[in-house]
């Protein structure tokens, strides 16, 4: 754990004289500069970039994707029960009781808890203890990975499924942290949205007929690049998949708008989900910064108009001790 902690802390060794550290009461109503969202990017893994809004999805492409979805099974009831149990604040013992409904999932959780990275820990055979070791956010990610594994293995992968799920688990865990710094943000919704925000990337596997790799730095951003090459983006595919799985409207809208803080001002995101979308966007930004990119290494700061929603600067959020703790857990997990 010490190596990754020192690695993460090393990204923030420089003090930024321009970074705002005032509280939300002292913060102005408007922010004229994006400095509020800066972190020390001198040693990070991401690439500072901008986004160009993609073209409308081509109807034929979405129709083709919809046909594929007819053969995609719904998420099993145990998935929803796990999400509800975690958001309700149930104990590890109660969450374990839910997970035991799916013996394959229970085995996967135990396997993850005994990953080689936990080499200084004793072997765990009790599911409740395994959940304590992994943390609830990691268990949420493992459950989602397990429940969607059949679907994600069906087609050729333009995206690394392993990297994608590590990224999604990181964003989910970090969303619970960024939500604490956004007054009025629902951390449960933010965490679930963080887990599912890029689910459309798996869906794009069904559209891509040949091996596909992003260029290191797409000139107009990765959304425009996806639109040019697929006829739609992972956002379009994600919304369709969320509808197919009958996910709550809040999550469907969150998936639809999860890139908008980098595409437009605060009014571009519906007020009902604005805070949760910002929490996920900032978590996504930090995940890329800390090398949990999941295939996309472009760092795009939110529009400055979102700054009043955050009660402190992003650099301070990145220093939260929980960030390194959660990322170390996810780095360690094997599945």
C-alpha cells in the first residue's frame, strides 16, 4: 500500500499559488477562471484537452444496436438488491446475505478479497469479512462486473474490459468522496452513476466489427472521434442500454449528461441531476489523473460555471485521505 500511497501523494508535491482554498461561504457566486478545478497535472497520467460536441447519432446505427440488445439479458434481481442494501447503509453481514443468493458472485467476492495485493493479510473465508476488507464501493463494482460479464464478452473489444471496470470502480468510489464536497448531492446516486457512466463503451463493442484503438490525442476529443468512427458515441449506446435494463430515469439522464460539464455551462445539465453529474465528472477527472483511465486519457476541466456547486477546490478534494485508500483497494483487487 505504501508504494501507491507515495505515488499518489507525489502528484501533489507542488503548491499552487493560484488554487482557491476558501470555503463555500467565501466563494464568489461566479468564477471567471477554471483555476478552481485545477490539480497539479505536471506528473499525472492524463492529457489536458478539450471536447467538441459530437454530431447527432445516426439512426441506422442506433437501430442496429437496439437489435443487439434484444438478446441481452436484464440485470439479475440480486444486482438491484445489492445496490439498495449498500445505499441503505446495511452492515457487511447483511450485504453478504444478499450476495449469497448468487454463489458465483460470492465466490468472486472472496477471490477478490484474497487477491495477491493483500499479501500481508490472512486468508479470508467468511463473506462478511471479505466485504469489510474490500469496502462496499469495491463490492458494488465487483457485483456489476459479474452481472454484466456475459454481455461484455459477446463481441470484439475496442475497449479493454478489465481496464474499463477498474476505471468504473474507481469513478464510483471517488464519486462518494466528491459528493461530500458538493452540498445537497446524493452520494448513493452519484456512486451508482459513477459505476455505470461508461457502460455504453461495452455496448460499442457490438457495433465495432474490427479491432479499434483510440489515437493518443484525438484532435476534437474522444466523443467526436467515436461519432466519426461508430456513427454514435458511448453515451448514446449507454442510454439505450440503461433503458433496456429499465434503470431508473435518474440514472438514464445521468448517463446522457455525464460529459456535459466539459461541453457546456451549468445550464446544459438538468437541475435535478446537476450535482450528481458534477460529482461523477470530477471523480472521472481524478480517476484519469491517477492512472485509472479505462482507455481515455484526456483531462477536460469542467466549465467554470459549475464551480459554485463545489465547496472547495478540486486540488483539496484530491488530497482527501479516502482517495488514496479507495484507489489502493481497487488497484489491489483481481477478478
